[in-house]
C-alpha cells in the first residue's frame, strides 16, 4: 500500500468515526499535555473523569505547579502508575520556573521537559503547534505493524526507530494533528488488539496482516516482564477512631501514597506467625484476608490485621514515622486503591455516590 493511500483513507475514516472528546476541541498545550499524561496506560473511559477533574481544579499549568504534592496525588488516586502524577507535577513546576509558564513550541524543546518522552512531545507539538511529527503509541504500533507487515520487535530500540521513521513518512504535512489523532483512533476502535473489525476496515484488502491472517501475531513484542506475586500483611492499628498511617518512601510501588504498617513475606504465612516474628501481642485482633490487587508487573495477595494499639506499639509506630489520622483526614490523603477498598469495605470511609 502506498503511504498516500494509507494516510488519505485513515483520515477519511476518522472524519466518520472520531469520538467527541474534550481535548480534541483545544489547541491549549497545557490541556493537551494533561490529557496525554492521563491517557498513558489508561482507557479513555477511565481517564476522562480525571481529565475533567484536573482541568477544573487546576485550569492552568501555574495552578498545577502551585498545588501541594499530596493534593495532586489525591486527585490522581485510582488511576495507577503514580509516577505519572509525580512527573506531571514536576513538569508543571519546570514550565513555570524555567519557561515563565509557557510551553515550548517545538518537538525537540518539549523533549527537554521532565517526564516528557517522544510520544508526549509529538502529541503536544502536532496538536498544539501543528508540527508534522508523528505520535507513536500502542495503537499506532499495532496499525502500522498489521497494515504494512512490519515484524520488528516494538520493545527493541531498533524496532521503535523503524516504526517512528515509518510513521513520520506517512504523516500528513498539512494536517499533522488530524493524522495523529486518526491513526490512534483507528487503532483504538477499528484495529483493536483482539478481534479487530477487519470485515468493515477500509484498509482490509491492502492490509498484509489481513491477507496473511497475521492479526494475532502483529505487532511483535518480546521481553515481556515476568509477573511476580508479593504477600502483604498490613497492620491496621487503631487508637480510638483514629488510624496510624505513613507516607510510602521512594523505591517501591505507590511512592508518596499513604498506607498502614506493612510486613511483606516471601510466601503465604499464617497471621500468628507474622505477629510472632514481630514480637507483638495484641488484644482484639481481627483478620481480613483474601484481598487481591493486580499491578502491571506484580500481583499482590493482601491480608489486613486489625489491632488495638498499646503504649509500646504506639511508641514503635511513632519512631518509624507513623502518625494518627482521623477519618476526615484520611479521606483527603492520597492512598493506593487497595487501601481505599479496604476502608470502604469496613465502613471506615464511605464510598462516593
């Protein structure tokens, strides 16, 4: 298939099938950047309410830069991949402090911002400033691999370079924003990962994957990370109606979020054995087991052990940085979804209606 035929057909398809999304009605680089960060590894349906909440709370990059870190993480709560929120905040500060609150206007200069990679820089450059540089995300990888029969590994440096070059050969020089949106939308709605709609595809008779029945094999991606299971035992220590929590440190999942005292075991372990290792004795212990939480590269098997604090344990908790928080305070803290689910289950926090 010629590049011009591909580009014209995808653009024509987009005119008929594009979704009406708020970030497609603006050339404001701040809102475009915000939407792209939120939609990384997130479905549109899930990300849309977060986008709307961020725009409402922080209508400008200066407002976001001035926000407390915990407030930003709390608003992000539930989206996962919390490094995105931390990078978002750091980038906003950089734009305000080093660029007077104005986004750079070229792809190369956008790449210099913290947390902005080639994908996000291309999206901002093309959508906000009409620079003809191609956006290459998972949808684009899939469409190009299938239509043109590209078998290079998209997880490799060489493969990424080949796809990026191909995408930039195809991009419309007069409608770069429309083209980038079109290819991503085509991958999201038509050329889906599973069960692509080949029967109604305008590229079907020219698509190599369709001709050779390779849809399930393209794109090629190796080096998949092995999923590991971790066994978490949370000590939910009460003091009256208050709970002890601490902000998680860098170097592991959920950095910057708040959770309870955590004991991690290499394998499933009886609760009494966990407590015995800690040399702890508590009255009125209650166990809530069976919680499961799946992250991108990890599975968590989680047990919550509810305890009433005594003087010795309170002293130990305080020495390790744990503080007492009321329910109202905990509601405002940024928390892993797993912790929020537990607090809802036990009725400590009410679910939002």
